[in-house]
C-alpha cells in the first residue's frame, strides 16, 4: 500500500492565478483558505504536517483537523524543530511528551512522526536512542538524517531495534540517503525534481522509485516540491504509474498532465 500525499496543504499557488480560469492545481478560485484542508482531504487520504516543525500547533488545532477530515484520513506530523534543531536531540523527554500530548488529539488519524535532523548535526547514536525510546510502541517514527556520519551500520541497527524507518529522501531524481529498510513500513520524501518545469519530477525518476518500493508492505510517500503545483501533479503521476504496475495506493486526485517531462 502506497500512501501518497504532499508535504503541507497551505500553498497559495495551488489555486488559480489571478485572471485565470476557475481551475487551479488543487483549489478552486474563491475557496476560503480555512476550507483548504477539508478540500484537500476530499481528494487525498494522507498529508504531512510540515508546519508543525516551525510551530507546534495547540492540541485544539489537532482536534479540529481530526474533526474536519473523513474517516481513514492520516496525518504524518513533522517533529518540532525545538527538539531536532535547537535541543539537537538532547534531553528529549519533555519535547516528545509535549508533542505527543498535542498530536494525540488526532486519535487514530495520527500517522508516522517524522524526525528531520539538521544537516549540521553529526551522528549521536546515544541521543537518538534516548529520543526514540520516548515514543510509545504504537507510534511510528521515521528519521531523516542529513549528515553523512549517520549512515553507518550502527545507526541502521539502532533504527531497526526501535522499529523506526529510515526516511528515504530524493533530490533531483536521486537518493540522498541509503536505502535501508529498518522497519516493516517505509517513508519517502521527494524534495526537488529534475524535470521541467522546475521542480517537477520526470516519469523515469518516479518509475525508478516505484521499483525500489517493493519490499515494505506499506510506504508513506510525500512530495515536498510544492512550488507551481509540482507536488500535486507529481502525486498524480506516481499514482498512474502505480496503477499500471498493479500497486495499491491511496486516493489521489486525477489531473491532466501539464508539461511534465
């Protein structure tokens, strides 16, 4: 099962440009921004909450998101940068507890939690071990290291012991992380494609990733290349490719292809 979504939903250029017709990449003209999540959730089954990284929403906000989305919808939530970038994984007990207290208001709509580490943070396996131990067993955690010192056998073993997924990441059609499978599920983020118009992905790049995602029975896939509606378009293209290969995937809005190379 591929859970296909985008990293966030509050992007102004996903609606029609001023003076254009009534059809945007996702949002129709005139739709109030307060209704964008409801509109998104009527077309996708999953979203990554990227803005939680910058400012952790209050519990009431998570509860509102739960109540305004349909049954079966999932939120993957990015951990607050207070833990990852300010504390740099040190003393994780309070930040993790505060995060879970708020995000748990999503109930059964809470999907994986993403820990994206700073690109300047070198490997500290003791700190990561302590951080992962603060999450209960029923909460899935994906870790996205961005310094090469993390990419060792010891780190791979640590993630596997906790059942945490190494977040696979792509930039310009190429993996920027090892392709370890450290859990019985997977997590993939598309940051920037090499297709045209920028920052879209080409079909071959997406097909290559589809072929890599054959072992974990469940993979969460998020397009973080939001400018110009690229994330929405690429999600639709990946879904088409998955359908042709007989793969099961979550709901993705159909869309006419626009200059995708």
